[in-house]
């Protein structure tokens, strides 16, 4: 990309984690202050609400989500800023625990809910997968199951933004260096993207891959181009930051990529209703 990214205003970062996530590091006040200092138009804290198998007892997870949402709302109420400070959480694996997911959705009114899948029925999380020890065809089988689970999640549809649809590639391609031909999943990916469009959800461009070994956003340019060809226009941007140094990281690059592909706006949510920002 030849654009001077330093001159590109950062419009939004709507996927970040605080210390209320099992792997988060930062106080919410520090995250919100950083978002304001970066000049973001929209910023959300979306702490993990992983429903498989509970990393914390369910009641402890409910407490963590309530504390996260309440602290973001309190910081927003106490500060006057042009940055839209948004409440929300990342709801993981709702397809496996739909009744429990409904309980979490009823805990607090929030601005947005991210829907995500991190595993298949065979593994706890791709993060823990030793890809080098698994035959290539088994990896392809796991990926097929992963994409099918995402389709089920979109069909359930009680969220706003579908997160990092190529999440497993962080570890399969990025960490293990195993090349994957996504063309063999083209029909499944078309079905997934088409359902996102039909349900009027937003597809997330997760910039975390740009600072990881994989070196591309999740999803990458090929999938984003196909989403646009199918008629998809709702796009959310998130850094997936778990610490202050990564907040907003890669967002400018993703904005430039989206403009190159023909996208003209980004979508953020307030009180679960979509609003747009011009790219």
C-alpha cells in the first residue's frame, strides 16, 4: 500500500479486551483513555464471554461481564469526549450453549455483541492445536467443521458482528507455516458470507493478523473481495487488542484495504442498532 497511513484517521476499534477477560491485561479506564488519545470515532470494550467449557464458573463469568460493561458505561458517563465509547462483549460458542447464551444476553443492555467461534467439536480451541502433529487432511476436516459451525452461529443470529472468520489460520498458517487452500471451501464460505448479508449482520475485519506471523487481516483480501461481490457492505473493524500497545494497531491498514476493495463505510453499534462511519 502506498498511502501514507500516518495521515489516515483511525475510525473505529470495536474488538478489544480488558482485565475482565481471562487473557486481558488492562484496566478499562486505561483502554478508554487510549482510545480517546488515538482519536477513534468509535471504540468498544468486548471482553470474552466464552461458553465452552467455562474457563470460569458460569456465575464468575457473569460477574466479569457485568463488571466490564458497568465500568465502560461509568467511564463514558464521567467523561465528555468525541469518541463514542461503546459497551459490549464477545460471545463465544453460542451454537453449543444457546440457552446459556440467552442468559448472558439478558444480563445487561449493551451496544454490541460480537459472535465468535474458536473451536470445533473435536478441540477446545485452535490456539492449543499442535498443527505440525496433525495430518493435512485432518486439518482440512477441522476447518470444514469450523466453517459449518460459523454458518450455524449466523443462522442463530442473536449478535451483531461476526468475528475473525479465519481465526484458525492464525495458528495453522501463521504459527505452524502450513499452507491452506481455501478454494476448496469456496461453497461453504459463500454460504457463510451470504447468510451474514441475509441476516444484516456485520463482518469483522480483525487486524490482529497484521501483527502476528500470518501477516494478513482476518479475513484476508480474497474473502473480503468475495463478500463485496456477494453484496456485503456491513463491515466492523477490531484490533483484538489485549493490551494497550495493540489498541488500534493495524486499523489504518485495514481501512486502506477496504477502500481499495470499494467499501465506503464502516458499521458500529449503539444500543444494538447499526450506525455508519464514512471511510
